[in-house]
């Protein structure tokens, strides 16, 4: 239940202008990810509305009788004025799933002593905020089944009310609503200061994430609702105030419309959802049920491409076997006369490798000597032999080493050092990969040929 006070419009003429002229407030769309932790550093400049408490007295400005809001014979003279005046900044935005709100409340005196009972929630009698939502934007004079009230105090205790159809039909209460609603939403609070003491405090912040599904709404651009934003200010301990039922002499609520109303829909501001998802978000939303299969198929195709590239790289980098190599592409060794452009390049390459057969030759050095870029040399060796320039150097040296062993010019160790292999065991391993026999077995295999010569 909320009381109606007079609104003096002392400090915020903009607020008075917006309310008096019925301007529709625009709540923007954003895909920004917000962590609900009470820290507002991740909030951009979304919709923002700042207001303050300027109320000085009680005054019945509504169609409702204050006697219906308070117990009979309640002494309104006992209401306590705030010890300090609060300032509030409210921000909000929406996306396809949730409605997000953030409150920054500058309050020098923080109190939250009321815990309430299951049958009497008293969150509103602590410092905190109230957010009212009319999901249909009807603007009816009383809360109905489309209206919700979210309350969060500075300890992050919360309660949700909803308009009660039975109470509306009975027409016996000013604000017909029911509590203990099983509405899923998330909130978080962060405060600077301490509460329930005489120390001067500073500020508290509250974040709220309300799933549209929880309040029966399918959000869309240009959709209209009504909102009321209210702050409950308690500046006195329970021992210094008088509390009866659900009201207290220390309670001082004020809303962004300038009233101290208790949720009368006739005073709620009209808002409209502006902006819209990007085309990528729209496509994602439209085909979200197919995304699993799209993702799975894409992942499978990507895996196949990766495996194919790995295989191609492996095949390109490995030493090919002797049977896989076209020996015509060792021009200098086989004495070819009719050569293509690539053949001429490889002839020059083989001549350089033979000339420096005992040295370690790098691909970059070979390309530079041929007057080519490394990329061009890589293309030529790949096109002609499907090997890297490094493996082309090895193939030339292995062919020379095979002739060296076949002609009995030296043993395996001599062959390794003769052709620039610093490690005989590495030479033997590489030789076997290419000729598919070890150097020693190769020599034995060549013996019959040598005897016939």
C-alpha cells in the first residue's frame, strides 16, 4: 500500500514537464551483457531519469481516501520528516529476453531492520526501491492482473506483488494486490556505508534483471508499458518510530512522478521500447531452434577441413619415398636438355646444392641464390614434387648419398658427413624414410649390381 503526498516540483522542472505533458519515455534496446552484481560500472548510457525527494507534507490529491490506506484513527501528525533528502538515478534497457533496471540512490541514513513474516512481508519498511510495471500499458486506476510490483531493500531482500482479480472485484481496498508471487527475477545490491546505526552513509545501488517470460510479455520494438519507480526512505531506527500493521511513521516513499503514492496505476509513466536487435541477432532468434544442427554441421565441416589441411601439410613436409618421386625433376643429375621454366629453376637449385653438398643449406639461402622469393620457390617445389624446398634439398643430398654408397666411396658415417648431415643416425633415419631401407641394407642390396659391373 502506498500513500499520496503533494508534489512541490521544487528541484526537477524536467520531471514535472515530462509528467504533466504525458511524454512517452523511450527505453532503448541493447545487446550489452550485464552482470547482476550491484556494480554499475558495466552500464552504458542507456535511458536515464534522475529525481529527488522534495515532499514536505501530506495531502490527499487522489480519488482515494487516506483512511483506506491507514488504520482507523491513525495520527498522521506522527509521521517523521526525512533527516536527509535522497537523490535517485534510474537507468533501464531491454533485450529479447530481459528487462534491466539500475538504481543509484544517494542516501545518508540507511536502515533495514524489518524482516517481516510469511503472511506480512515488510520489505517496503526498509530502505530500498519499488518498481511497478503495467505490462499492457492500460493505465487503469487500480492494479490488475497485468500489473506487477517488485520490491528490493538494501539487504537484497525482495518481494513481488501482482494485481489481484478477486480484490478488484470486491472493490474493498485501494490497491488490490497479492504477495508471495512465484516470479523469477534477479537482483543485487551494493552499498557504501553501514546500516541500522547513526553513522553517516553515502550511496547504494541496485540492479534488477526481469525475464519477460516471467511477467507474460513478448517484447518488441514500439511496445508500450507503464512504469512507476519509487524509493522507500527510512531514516530512523524502529525504536524511534511507530509501526502498525504495514505502515510506519518513519516511512517516507517518493516516486519519479513526484508523488508519495503507493502504486496507483493512474500516476504511472508511459514508456515505449525503442531500438531493435541487429540483423545477426534477429537471424539468431529466428533460427535458434536450428542453431544446434547448424553449429554441429559447421563444426563437422570445419573439423574435416582442418584434418585435410593437416594431412596436406604432413604430406608436403614429409620426405617422399623413392617410388613417389619423379626422377626427371633432378635435371642436373639426369642430364635433361628440354626443360620447362620450373625445370630450369630446379636445375639451378640442384647445381647449387651439389656445389655445397657438405654444407647445411636453408630454404631462404637457396631461394636468395636463385633470385626468387621463398614463396615462389615453395610453389615450384610443391607443384613439381609436392615437397617443401627443405625436403627438395634433402632429396638431392639423399640421391647423391645413395650413389656414394652404391659406388663404395665410403661407409654410412662417411656418407652422412659428406652430404651435410651432422648426425649419422639422423641421416640413416632420413635415408630409410626415402629409400624404405636402411643405408647398410641399401649397400647390401646394391652388391650384385656392383659385381656385374
